[in-house]
C-alpha cells in the first residue's frame, strides 16, 4: 500500500516511465539524507536537482503533451504516471516537489492557449531543461483575480507594455517563462501573457520565504509584449486561470501522501527500537492506536487519490465529476496528512524536532499544503456547490475503470468554460455503499442517512447559508460521504484487505460524529438541527481481533523496511 522506494519496481508503468521513476529515486538516495537536510537548513537552491531534470529530460517527457513531441513515443501528459512522480518528490523533499508543482501551473495557460508558436517554443524549452512559473497572485489581493492590478497596455500593431507586480510566485527566479495574469488597461478584459525573468524589464525583487525553494516577488516595468506572447484574452484567460488550478491543485494531495509515508517509516523504526520502562514503545496500547489511526488515514488518502485520478483522466464536457474530487484531493487529503503527522509526532515526541531526521521537514512542510492553490476554506466553498445534486439529483454514467493506460490526458487543456458548477451531476453514491456489508461501513451508512434527513428536514436557513463558518462544517460531513464512496469503489476494483476497509471506516465513523457535534455546538444551530445532529453520533464497531491483525499485518510489519541512505 505505501511507497517503499528501495523495493518499488514501478511495474505498473511502461518501461520508459519506470526507468524515469527509478532514476529519480536514485538521485535522492545517492544524495543521502544528510546532504538533503543540510541543503534544507542552509536554504541552498537545488541546482543539482534542476540539472538532473534537464539531463534526464524529466519535465520534457512528463509535462509535454504528445502532439508537441511527435518523434518521442514516451513523451505525454499522463496523470497516472505523474502521480507517481508527485509522490516520490513529496517523499523526499517538498521544496523539490514545489519546482514541479509550479511548473505545472506555469505550463497550464500555455498548453490551454491557441498560440501554437509559443507552444512549440515551450516544448523546446522543456527539452532544454526549463522550469516554469505561474504569475497569478498579488501582494495586496492574494489570489483574488477580480482585483488584479497587473496591466497590459496596447500600443498598436500587435505591441503592448506590461506593468505591475506579482507576489508568491514559485520558480520565478529561474523560469524559462512566467505565465502572467493581468488586465487590458483600456478594456479591463483579462489577459494571460508570457514573460522571461531574463529580460531587463523584469525585476526580481525578493524571495518572500526563508526556504531553499524560491517563491518570488517580481515586477514588470514597461515590459514589452507582442501578440506572440499573448496566451489567452477575455473570458478564455479567466477560464485558463481556474482550469489551470483545477490541474495543479490535484498535485497537493500526492505531495502530502509522499511526506506522510516517509514520516511513517521513520516513526515506526524509531518507536519499535526504543525501550522505555522495560517495554518497547510499540508495546504500549495507546501507541498502537496512534499508529493504526495514522496508517488507516494515510492508506485512505492514497486510495481516494488513486480513484480520483481515474475520474480526472476520464473527464469530458459531459462528465465533470472531477470538479468535486479534485478539490477534495487538494483539501481533504492534505488536511488528513496534517492529522497523520500529528499522530506520528505524538509517538516520536522530541525526536521529531531533531535536525538529522526527515520528520523535522515533514512537520513543517505538511502545514503548507492545505494553504496552497486556494485555502481549505476556498476549496470547501467550491465543494458545497455540488452537495444538492450529489445527494438528491443523481444521474447515470458509464462506470469509470481504473485508468492506468499510457495515454495523453487531452481534456486537461480543453476543459471549457468554468461556469455551470451547480448543474454538474454525479452517479448515485448508494451504489457503492449498498454493495458493502461490513460492520463499520454499515454504521457509516446510518450516519449518512441521518445526515440526509438533516438536509431534508432541518436544512440551513437563508441566514445560515450565508454564514460560511456554519457551511464549512456541513461541507465536512458531505466530504466524508464522497471520500468513503471513492474508497469503496477502489476496494471493489483492487479487492484489498477487508481489515483495511473496516479500519478506515472506524476513523470515518468517529470523524462524522465529530463534525456532527461541531454543527450541534454552532451558535446559530436551531433546536431541530441540534436534535438531528445527535442522531448522527455513532461509535465504531469494536473488533479487538481485527485491530490486532491490522497492527501486526499492516503497521508493525513496516518496521525496518525502509530507511533513507545517509
């Protein structure tokens, strides 16, 4: 279930992709943990990693759609294999993952553009080892696109000048191109255009974070632009911004999965060898519970994200269900990652602060992921838009298979208009749940029934619907239902251990009860709502034998199975 770089064969990938993943693992293992940590502590830009990417054509092969590399059958934008690369980078160092993540964001508006000249140019830049950047947010407005102050002023004859600043822009120190979002100063229409950090009118002001990665503030000062640099204009520029984030946000969950997996190995190795009061730490009942919960949550993160990938790769103008599952991979999975790190940190305690362990980086880095590509709150507000249709207006769709085929994900760059979210329909979630008869899944189904009764008989009032604090907790309950649904679908495909599914739903039942209680305690919840919230409270089915098997077969079995090279 969990990635072990030293034993993983990547046999699920084609030979060329398999070799690329193995080379990436070898790069980090050959560098070793000591040098990786030293570079992190000293905030040293990872030029050696950028050289590795160039020498092995990594970004060129993974991030170039196949029409722009007609002579290379191994080059394509394939989300199935990209998830593997995501996970590997998260496993070793999030700063290196960040170079990959923001390159994806920077490339989004380019590959979505109708500008064939710049697309051909970009394909060559990728071959030359280029990384990319996404100039969207601004210091005063964050990611509030409506308030963008970056301006593009037409001069006539297909010429323009760009003026304004951008803030919190990864890779903007060394990017081959920076896709920059702004407005036409005369028409106020949105526009995307590409700029180069090498130009004299590009002012690289500072790295806004104290990190080995570079997160830039930059300014354009009468920067000359021509029609050849324009990516999108008007509504299409707006759609390109949001559709690019739809692609990029998906990576954050996989980064979290990688971080938590490496941290888990360190924690189980440390605890299983540490003897206190005549017992090994892993003999204590509360430690077993912490590890079991951490593993179950981590496994759920990965299972959900794998199944969400199937929907992402199968998306079309007629099937936009990915617009629910993608923000969940961005929001739900990284927040679960925070919980996993919290559980593991309660096990290893002070060891988690020490400078020679990966965990020290993990504990910091995991906090960043829920706060990138739109906060948890922004993504939850998006998710809530789908709730009514999800529960009460299902549609029929062909069953989505496991998508492991080596193919270009063409729809990612042709997602179309970003409006009409309230019209998106989903297949009936009951199909997945009703196909499983296991104790904790059955308890969870009772909670779902109590929740849908709540929505029918004690729905949020008009005032409550305008209170984002109230709706966010309602959204957490909704999210749990969709989370469990895709995990069950993955179970039906893979037929993994029943004990794992039951242990996952053990914490899911507890989480559902926690959020129901939060709604109960909201200051503006009505008596009727409080009464119905209490009906959602359940205790997981207790099975001591299952817990012991799970501890032995899934958790303790990982002891001493991985340690990074020194």
